[in-house]
């Protein structure tokens, strides 16, 4: 059973690959490993058993491998994404980045496959730690600070998850990852949901995403954008479909992300807020809970991974070549980086949901589910979010980076990006169109069968109208939408301020008191104690010893006096002898 | 009593051999003039004695409470003095301690004693014979003979090879201890007159009247309290220790002080059990005072040897406390503590001797910041110091812990009074260690302007000496039954004897 597990679990090649990164020295061999590992995983996918059985460890029943259509879908897209991501990062020489990315993907796959909460938690934390290194390996000071915040936030989320798991185990004695019915959900379940929501970057637990992703390494951000949030989406899909609170929250989240994205200046930050927005669609779909909703969320996750990675790759290309990611510092790159423009635009239209792209066939499932469930408020929010998405990433982002005249007159230093970056972007772009053109390929993988036909006249015309008027709106409001180099305050202001206050209090106040307390024994106690010890020593020498020596000196003194008695005069001797004789006689007579 | 020899299958009178071998060696050393040869002779004789004493450990019957390896020979039939030697559980461990420490004393004086080496060896071997004789003799006159016989060699040891104030210290030691022994002689004479016999086995079987017991107890207590030493009769010890050479300090601390404890067990508890029961509270209070005040005295010291001397006062306070708890556990623990103290304080004095050979000063101020220069030495010194204050894992912990447990069992306030003593011990030991290994940062320290020093770390001979002691420190610390097994039966019978004695 163990060998079967080791052979069939797709995380194993990734872990082995990470170990190989440590040992293998030649670059070419490392690159070969990087490409081979996701291919091996894809091969394993075709031979996955339904389950590899249950293990007992420390009295807990663990099921590390459990496959059904839901997890298979996510596994599929994760492995493809891993391949794209590794192709994108072939040119990076630091093996640490590769090792961290490999472990990160391994963690993600492990969560997707886990049948019990213990395995899930272990792989969850593996994901958190490995992804932190993807941020820390960027050698800037801001990356170091952002990585620390990222790690702390994820640790807190992991702790909430752990609390929920432990409470659930204590209440039910069951560790299996199964769906929870909204009516019977208790504190334990809500804690687990909170842990999942933090990884899914649901506001108010979302600020870490926009804080950390812009600071990561270029290739690291490509991985980061794909795995953490979508693994959390999978987890929510598995355990909490149908919770109404998720539907409302998801819709608000979609609009929230878009609002911030429109005003942001940093290109990767814009994309990070769009992650929040798109994940909002998924969370909304899960919350609606109907077959269409859940399938829509899954399909959207699939498509989103690929086109978001494509967007990050395009912007990452710009960052790699120019060293800049702020819109205010970029512009006019259409001459020097045309391919990056093409691919980013492909990603942009995918995320906006243009017909013939993957976004069109997947995002609309969620909105259709909302319409079907007669949630008009949610539908309105999602529509607004679509508008904002296209506005921000479909039009504004490419315009500002590639078309607009740069603010500085000096030309930007550019050179051609490595070929593997373009190859990776090409693969992703291909998938965007492929899924868009033949959606049945994706729909076959969906967990719940929902009859949905995206290419209807109404749908196409509605989409084109929406996008067209958004474009018109941008053209008219272009001046107002110009980027400004300002800092946007998000909800993380609250806990960052609180952390600063706490740190000041600890360093200045608590430490001072602690030092005084620690020194108390020396200032108060030790001084007096040593004084007592010294007084004891003095007493010993002055009194006791002097007494003893005094006796000896007295005896010696007596002897001296008696010696001096011998003065040679015989009459003194006779007189003394007589007195002694009388004394002795007197004593004898008396007694 | 009929003369007899209970050889217990060894085949030779082991105890007489143990007493006579060093005597023979001393006699032989009178003819060897060259210094290196006589040193090697000393090593050979002491090692031979050690080897001859090993059968005591292996053939000792741990189940019998009485005396073993008894040799009974006629000596002065007219005065009913017989030559009786034997060991029981209490004395066998002390004999083994003596034979263990003597070769180490010879080895540690290899370079230290350069003048009159022949006389030094003779004195040392005579001392060994007397020390072993004290522990094995079962005739009270023989006991007194060896008791006093050990004073002269030790006096010579301090007076001839000691420090600057050696005259004062040696005379003080001699007169003080001798004055105490006068009381012992008085008690022994009273015992002989009252019981009509000199042999300890016979005396132990005869019950004595309460008044006689009290008199014997008081006189013996004075003698042994001076020897132990018990506060406030302790002031000879710092002077003697400071001025003695290393071998003298080791013998003084390692073996001589144990004679006081042994005397308490054998005479006060053995011959005067009812009086002991009456007087035990007073003795325990004195012991507690010794523990606490001895520790406080050690804390304020700047001279290393004085510090260890006062720590000996504190440790022997633990021993006396354990004895006068009058429980089997307390007495066993005190015998163990005697052995532990012998080993660890002997080791500490040897370490201080090594320091003195290099820095020619015993002051803490002159011996500071040595950690970088002498790492091996400092490691072994730390181990010995840890054993001295009873760090768990070392032998000192077992002894002190068992005594404190026995004290708590008797009365909780006794245990509560003894525990600060352990804390103070840790304080002064660690303070000394800190100043030796690292620089002295106290406000009282004004470092002298001396050029940077280079000392050689300890060599093979010195490491060997310390490793032997460290081995026993760790062995007894982790497996105290090697000592406790030997003492159990005798101590239990003694405790029963004290508990069952009528008023």
C-alpha cells in the first residue's frame, strides 16, 4: 500500500525534484528535471487510483490519496500550470527558487489529494512555508518585510485551520474531508472556513496577497498566483458548497478587488487585486451551491489559473527586461517588446471574457448560476466586476505599459527576454484559446454535470455590448484613469499599525521593565547578600579565630610568665614550694 | 576473645597488608636518595596498596551488617589489648577512598615538591598507613594510636612543604586537633574502665548506663566536631588548607575530615545510642548552621583554597546532618556524601594545585580569564565544581539529595533549612568558575597591569589524575549503588541499634 502510494501520488515527483535541485550541479540537468517533473506528474494523473487506502498514524486515520472528479480537475490544471511555470523559470540559475516552487506545487497537490484533515494541514503548511521562500528569495528589503508579513498571516490562518480541525475531531471524532451541511455547521466548521478563506484571500483576510505578490521574484509570482488561492478554492468547493454567506461575500469580493485594481499603480499589484476579484467569482459560485454554480466555480478556477499566469508572465517579462513594474515609470514599450504585449493582451481579453477565450466559457457559468438562482443583487455585482476587470486589466494595463508615452523622456533600457519565457506564455495563450474554442474539453472534466452552452446569441451579444461600452468609457475617461504613484491603504493598515504599536510597547516598555526585574536580584539582593557573606567572614576571622588564637596566646603568655618566674633566687623557689605544699595539704584535708 | 582470622577466601590478611604495605614502603624510601626514583617508588607502593584493597570491594559480603575480614591477634594480653582489625560497610568505603586518593596525591606532587622529596614520600606513606589504620582498627587503643599517629606526618607535611604562613597553620592544626583528641582519649579510657574491654565488637554488645553514654557522647563529640570540622570549631581548617601543599590539602579534605564523620558513626552512635538520640536535635542545628554559614563564608572569599576549605565545612555539615537524622537513609546518604566529598574536593584541590603551579597565586583575581588559555583544564575543573555543589548527574547530587529527603522525612523544617545551603554552594562555586574561566567583571576587581600570559594547558599526567576522579564523579552520580550497596546492611543495623536503645 505504501509503495502504491509512493508511486501514484503526484506530489512525490515534485518532492524528489526539490531534493534533486539540492544535489544536481549542472544547469542543463536541472532544467531537464524541472521540465520532466510535471510531465511525470501528468503521466501519473492518467493512472491514478481512486484511493490508496487508509493509514493509521498516532491513532489517527489518514487517507493521503483520494481522487474524485473534483480533485482530478484541480490536479489536472495544477500539473499543467506547473509545467508552464517551470518552462517560464528555466532561465533562473538559483536552485533555491526552483526547490521552493517544486515544494510549493507538491504541497498544493497534496492538499488536493488529501482525504483527511491531518494530511491536508501538513501539505497546507508546506505550501505556506515554500511560498514564503518564493518571496524571500527576492533580495530587496521590501521583499523581506513582505515575506515576513506573508508568513505571519499564513501562520495565523493555518492556526485557525488547525483549531477548527482539532475542534471538529473532538466533536465528531472524524477527520475525513467531507462536505459540511450549512444547517449543521458549528464553530469548528467556521474556523476551518476561516482558514480556507484566508488562503483564498477573501476580504477582510486578503491584504497579504496584494502586499506580498508584487514583491516576489518574477518567476515566483507566476507560481504564487496560481496555487495558494486556487487550492483554497478547491478546499471551499469540497467542504462548503452551498453556504449563502459565501455567495454574498464572493460577490462583494469581486467588486472589492476590481475597485482597488483600477486605482493601483504597480502592475503586479493590479493583477493581485484581480486575483481577489476573480476568486470572488469562484467563491460566489461555490456559495450559490447549485450544480451550475459549483461547476462554474471549478471551470473558472481552471481557466483563471492559466490566464492569470499568462498575465503575470507578461508583466514579469516587462519587469525582467526593464526592472520596473510601476505604471508611472513605464510606457511606450510596443516597439521593443511586442510579443510580451501580444501575450498580455491575450491574457487580458481572457480575463475579461471575450468570446473565443477561456474566460468567456467559464466566468459566465457563475453569472448564469446567479441568474438561475434569482440572486439579482449578486448578478449586478458580478456584472460590475466584469466591467471593472476589462477596464483595468484589459485596457488600462496594456495601454499604460505599452502604448502610452512614457513620463520620462529618456528611453527605457530593454533587451530581449529569454526564449523560455515566450514559450511558456505561448503555451498558456494556446490553452486560453483552446478552451475558449472547444469548451467541451473543459466541461468534460467538471465535477457536476450542468448543461451549459456558452455560445448563445444572447450571451455573445451581451458580452460584446458590455466590453464595447467599457472601452468607450475608458476612451472618454482616460485622463481620469491615469495612474498615480500613490500608496493605497487597504485593510492591512489595521494590523500593521497594531503590530507597530505592539512592537514599540514590547521594545520600549516591556523590555525596560523586564530588564529592571532581571537586574533586581543583583541591585537589591546580591549586594546585601554578599555583604552578609563578607560580614560572616569577618566575624569568623575576627571573633572565632581570634578567640581560639587568643586561648593559645594566653597559654603561651602563662608559660612566659611562669618562665620569668625563674629568677635564680632560691629564697623565691623555697617560698613558692612552701605555698604550694600548704595549698595541696589544704585541698587534701578539705576533701 | 580467641585470636582468629576471618579471611573470607582471600588468602591473605588483607587489612594488615593494607596497613603494613605503606609502612614498608616508607621504610624502603629511607634508603632511596634520588628524587625521581623515590617518586616512582611512592607511585608503585600506593598503586600496590590500591591493588591490594580491590578484593575488599569484590569480596565484601553486602548482606552482612557485621565486621568482615576480621583479624584477631594477641597483643598485650595482660592489659587485654588485642590486635583486632576489621571493616564493616561504613569503613570499607572509606578505606577504598583512601587507597584511591593516595596514588593521585603522589602524582599531583610530581612537580610541585622539589625539595626533600625522599622525606616527603616517607611522610606521605606513613600518613597513608595511619589513615588506613584508623578506619580498620577495631581496638579502641589501636584506633587512638592511629588517630594520633596521623597528626605528626600531616604536621610535617604542612610545616615543611607548605605556604608562607605554614608554621602558624601547622602548629594551629596540630594543637587544635590534639586538644580535641584529648577528650577522645578521656572517653576511651572511661569506656575501658566501665566495660573492661578494648575491642569494639565487645563494647558494641555491652549496654552502658545513660550517664556514661552521655559523658562518652559529649567527649567524643568535641573530638570529632573539631575533626569534622563542625562550626564553630572549624577555624583550623582554612588556615591548614591554605598553607598545605596540594597533597596535604587533598589528604586533609579527602580523608581526614571523614575521620570525624566516621568517629561519629562508630563511637557516638555505636557506643552511646541513647545519648545520641537525646542530643540529636542540638547536633542537627549545629549541622544546619555549618551548612549555611559555611556556605556564606565561602561566598566572600578571594582565595581559592580558602573558598574550597569553607565549602568543605558546608559539606561536612551535610554529613553531620545526615548522621544525626538517625534514619537509615540519612546515614547511608551521609556515608555516600563523605565519599563524594572526598572525591570532588580532592579533585578541586588538585585543580587549584595545577593553577598554582602556573600562576603562583591562589587569588581569584590573579587566576581569571583562563578559559581561552587552558580549555582542557577548565573543562575538568567545571565538572569537579559541578560535582561539588551537587549538580544532577554527578555524585554530589545523590548525596545531598538523599540527605535533604531524609531531613524532610524527619521534620520538614530541617530540609527547608538545608536547601538554601545547596543554593549558596552553587552560588559560590559558579562565581569562582565564572571568574576563573572568564574575566572578572565585578566592581571590586581591579586587574593588575600584567603582560599577557601564556600558560600551558594541563598535560597527560594531570589529565589522567583528573579523569580518574571525574570517572568516579560520573559513575557514582549515575549509579550510586556501587557505594550504597556496600553500606546498606551496616547502616541499617546501626540505625536499628540507635532506634532500639532504651533510655
